[in-house]
C-alpha cells in the first residue's frame, strides 16, 4: 500500500457516550450547533461529513438531500447507523481521510468538525477534501486553535514551552494537534479555497463557568460573540467556512449513485465492481468489504 500519515483510530471507543453524552459537554455541543447553523448553506445535494463519528452532528445538516458519513472507525459508524438508521439519505464509509475513496469533483458540500486536530499532515488531508468538491462547494472546517488565550497566558507565565504565536502545529498529545489560524488560512488559500466566514467558538470553556451557569445560557452568550472571529481568533475552537474556487476540478459526471462514485483508495481506479458484499477494483485487484451497512476502505479483504 502507499505510504500515508498515521491515523488516530477510535475503533472500539465509547467516545460518544463517555465524552459527549456523559462528559459534561452540553455547552460545547450547543455552541457548535449555533456555529453550524450560521455557516451551513440553506440547501445542497450531496454532503461529505468527514470524521462523522457516531453521527452527533449529522441531523443538523437538514438542507442536504444526501449525506456520506466518513470515519476511520467502524465502531463509530455502527453507532451512527444505529442512531440514524438505514436510509437512502445516508451512506456509511470507513476510510482514511488521506485517501478519500471517491472520484474528483463529486460533493457540493463538506464538513470536518473536531477532526483536523488528529491530522499529522493537515495540508494533505485538506487537499483530499478539495479534490472531491465541486466548484462553488461550501466546506465548513473546525480546528483546534493554538493561539487561544489560555495558551498565550501560560506561555507568558513560563508554564508552557511551545510558542502559541508560531505557525507550525503543536502536538500536545500523540496525534492531537493545535493549529495557528494564519497557517490554516494559508493552506486553504493555496488549495484554492476562498475563506468566506470565520467564527470563534467556545469562549466560555471553563469548568467553573460550566458548573455555575446553565449550558443554554453559556451557549447563548457564546453565540453573541462568535462573529468576532472575523477580527481575532483567541478561542480554543475556530470555525471556518470556505468556498471552492470556480477554477476547481469540474463536477463528476457520475449518476450520483454512490456505488458508481467510489474509486479505489490505493490505485484510484474508477468505477469499482459491485459484488454485493464487497467492491472489486479492476485496476489493482483489491477487494473492499461491504458489511453491516458500512463500506470499508481501510484494509482490503485478504
């Protein structure tokens, strides 16, 4: 197989339950909902949700006719399928973001929420997103911000070694990265994205505030100041809405039957041959499983 950066694998994890359902993250969930509501197009045809996890955000993409949930973890996708059910509107795909198994210029929208911070090679991942989007498509990206106020204060007080003002990413835990907003803007501009809107999110992500004030009140306060992201970015989370330039790869001519739009993640051959329980690649001979409602492009069948 071709070389690829390391992947953060949530296989077997109870992340949805431990972090979101029982982890005291109601405030974070609500402020992300507010940000998405401000950035999502009113309508669209086919959305790619990168790092979809257990489908926490999927019901919020009401304007899109169909949604592809892509995650590396089959466990997370199985939970998403249990939550959302089997429907022609949803397609569940286990795959590496660095090797997205779809033809060029297919999707008219994409989101990547709480996912980029696991990317050891963020520009490579963003380039893959850019590849599969049509001209004019909207891409909503959330990233963990190294230039947040807490990091700045810790650096000035000598309690933190890494410099929040430098442009390179910082890996504070294995495969967990914070990024400088300027670096994100540079990468996206170089890839042909036009940045349309920036929101700063989670202004009040402090344990004491979350204990003292209701999540709904904190979220409403956060919603009032999110638009200041157009001026400065000092929060731990930043949302960016970018539009693919009109000189992008033309839209795919496929029928938008998802099976017709898959390509081999290893040799990029398209189309693949549908064998009901797996997909055959006529280019390299690899076989990609389809089981329990999930297309699995992580490792080929033996």
